[in-house]
């Protein structure tokens, strides 16, 4: 059986933390930023974690399991 290939799009969008959780970036930070408040833009800057409901699907894309 051949090796599983990592989904290249997912590998660019997700990364792992030291404890094995999956990090992701927030959406809505690319354009149309003038109407968003400074606080909203600042909160979108930081990384978030993939929700437990989506974690299994992302792990399959990253060939973790």
C-alpha cells in the first residue's frame, strides 16, 4: 500500500503546537479592513485552535492518523 500524501493546501494553513493541538489562522483579516475596528483586527491577528468537531478531519488531511 502506498504512503498517504499530506494535503498541500492544509499543510500551508495548519500547524501543530508542542502539545499536539492544531493551530489555525483567523479569517476576515485580508481586505476590507477600514470598516473593522482596531480591536477586531488585533484579535484576528493571533492564532486560534481548530475546534474539536473539526479536528479529526484536519488530522486526516495532515496524515496524522
